C-alpha cells in the first residue's frame, strides 16, 4: 500500500475538475473530503448535475503522518434519494447520475 500526502491527492483531483465539467456536462464540481472514525477517510467530489447535488467518494485509509491510500476502488454516491455503492469507475458514477436524477 502506497501512502501519498493528502495535499498531493487533492491537487491531482483539482487538476481534473475543469475537464470533468466539459466531459460530463456538469453544472458544478468540487473536491469533497470527510474524516471518518479511526483511520477512515473519504475523498471524492461534490457534483451538481440536472439541479441535483451528489457526494461521490471512495474510502481511504489515513496513516499517522496524515497521508492517504485508497482502501478499494469502489465509489459511493450519496444524494437526497439515498446512497448507492459499488461503482468501479467515475464513468459509472456519472452514468448513474445522468440516468437517475430525481424529478421534483
């Protein structure tokens, strides 16, 4: 398991935001991070598409130096409609969001 500085992981994520807006026709996107219990850490994106907001993230483990490593590559989507998980790529996440946005 390779641990990387948190700042490096976030910088890499920030670098791709503009291209993701264009590629996936998003209204907005930003980096999302949340510290969990113990060494658990969640890192991903806050995505707005079709007027809905989604928190999409992957689980990470944080070491004593504050560095991060992915626990697995599974993406989780949190939204007002509920949580879904088991996505293997960001493409799968965006496809789900595009096809399953709720209607108000």
